[in-house]
């Protein structure tokens, strides 16, 4: 499966990882590892998650309060955004450049 990470996702990941690393460096590493595990799970299960409040399939990054928003189109996985669970559902639509969709 081909994996395409949007610029929004990359930005979200860097921002959240930096925030956690400022609290405790190991926490930033744990967060990054957990997000990677979630993306691997999405690939292995070929999606199958529920549609989140933002209108995209999502998978939770437990124990962290983040959702990985994605779209699967054929043999491609588009990782669209990394969103805090408490963000308003319109958050993705309010961005200056919306996440890339297939």
C-alpha cells in the first residue's frame, strides 16, 4: 500500500511531538512511536475505523488524546491530519489549506 502523508499531518505531528517533548523528551518519542503504530494498524487492517466528527475515518492514538484522520483510495492511504480529540469538528475545514484528499 502506498502511503501519502499530507503537509497538514506532518505539521500537526511536529507540533504535538514538540509539545510533548517539552514536557519530557521521552514523552515526545513515545507519542511519535504511538502515531507510527496507529498508521501501521490502519495499513494492516486496511482501515475499517469509524467516521470521526471531522468527516473522515479516524483511529485513536491512545493513551494520547489524538486522532489520525485518513482516507483510503484503492491501494493508497492518505494520512490527512492529526487532530486533538477536543478540537471542534470544523477545525479541518477552517485551515488555510485544507488537507489533501484523494
